[in-house]
C-alpha cells in the first residue's frame, strides 16, 4: 500500500494513533453518519499491514461507507474490518 505522507509546516510527518490497541489489533472508534477513506484510516491501515495486524473500525449501525473506503477495504481484506456496533 502506497501512502503519500503529509507534513506539517515544520516538515514533520503527520501521523495518527488508534483509540485502542489490543495484541496485533488497532481499534478506531468513529461516531459519524458517513465514513470515507481518510488520511487517518490510511495511516493506521499502513501501520497494521506493516506489523501484520488488523485495523478494526467501530461505527454506528446506520453509518454509510463511501466508495473510496469500500475500495480500500476490498484491496486489504485481511487487514481492515468495519464493525457496526455503536448505538
């Protein structure tokens, strides 16, 4: 997976941190009605792939997954999963 890293104005690579770490799984909790393949998700997925782990995104049951996220999930099936568990 190729990522174009973004930099702050002082040329430091922007990064992201998962909400919960458990063994080789990273959990990202999102409370939204639409979810796209954001820079945060791509960075966390890249980290999960490099460490042979999995990114699990927890969202509301009614959350709409946009096509760019669906495509990213299709390309990385074993490393990313969406759980619709939040009320």
